[in-house]
C-alpha cells in the first residue's frame, strides 16, 4: 500500500512483528480510535482544555505507533492548542481529525483485507 497518510515501513514492521495477529492489531486500532474520537469531542464540548490535551496526546501516540502520520500530526496540533488553553480552534481541528480518520479507516481496512481476507 502506498499512501502518504500511512507509513508503509511502519506497517511492514508491525506486520512482521505481529505475524498472524496483524489483522487483529488493525481492528483494535480502528475500534480504539473510535473511542478516542469520542473523547476528543466530549472534552472539547465540555470546554476542558487539559483533558482535551491528554486525549489528543494519547490519540497522537496511538496514531504514531500505527503509522498514521497525518492523523498523528493533526492530533499533535490539537494537543498544542489545548495545552495553550486555547480552545476556540479546537472544534474545527477535531472535524479535520474526524475527516482524516474516515480516510485512514478505509486505508486500514484495505490493509487488513490484504492480510486476512474480508473483515
């Protein structure tokens, strides 16, 4: 798979290390990401800067570990924004994260199908 949104070398390493469990890792990442997105939305709606920063930091790490480079960068931007107690741009940034995740989800599902057949 060649897409600038995903680090193909990272995915190849994960596939090598995880072997037969690689498809389950991809599924776990997608499921976990749904929960992380919900946390971003909830903490932002509540106007809670520090919990939003923490949620963005955690999601950034997860994305980085899974090679989702664009998604990780957007989460980094949100982390920095919330860390500065500036939430006025957070809803728009969370929308960008949601859109990027929708694209990444398609790419990860395609990656999963390459190694395990239909989901």
